[in-house]
């Protein structure tokens, strides 16, 4: 877990104003976390703009890169470009509190903040849930769509919207009550 310290950002010696930090994220970074990974070969650049103010810090993350994922339609691996942005405020207080996604509170005596968890979450959220290779051969995509259509449950729209269904006579009695008012 000593590698996680590579993502500590020290702010105590910095003057007030904006400061840029860059991180190159690869598979080695994701190996620090225990999770079921559904992508391979991550290559992501993270730029962190830290603006130090007198009573708080503003963090602005920007990510750009790619991961290898499997296409949902053809099941072939392809390179998925990803990018994302996230803003966060870090305030100083009595004890650490990260319960809010946009505002963290760290103890007043701290001189650095570890951004590994933030980078990890931001990259995972940048990977789309629906993964379709834009470069797939149209024949393979059409074959997959045809198979989906073939095995999709068939339900007639007419069965649900039939106009000739009889109305329950109890509703007629209720309608008469509204008319009397």
C-alpha cells in the first residue's frame, strides 16, 4: 500500500493560488484497489488543478485516456476513449469527513491529501455502461441486432390498448356522483 502514497498532494508549502499536478494512470494504479475489473489496459492522464485559498482548497480533476472493453453487441475487445471532470472543495475541520461527494472535511493540522480514491472513482464513472464499438463491422452489429429481435419477447400492442373492452358498470355509478356536484 506504499504505492498509494504516490497520490498524496502536499499543499502546506504552496502559496495561495492555482497549482497543477499530473498523474499517469495505468494498470498498476488499479491493482491497488480490490474490485472486479471489467476492462483492460487503462491509459489515462489525470490533471489536477488545486487552488489554494486561505480557508479551503478547490480541486478540479480532468481525465482523458482509454481502456480496452468488450463490445456489448459483438463481444469483441475495442479501445474505449474516456474523459471526465470533477470539482471538489476541501475544508478544514476537527475530524475527517468524506460523506459528501462534493465537499470533504480534513483535520486542521493536515498538510496533504490523498486523491487516489477520487481518481479511481472518477475513471470508473467515466467508462460508459453501454459499450458499443463504433468501428464494428456493420454486418456483425446487424447480426447481433437481428438475434436480439428474434429472441425478444413478442407482445402485441393491440392487446393492451383495445378500445372495445367493456367498462365496469361500477365506474358509471361513480361518474354520476361527480355529475351531481
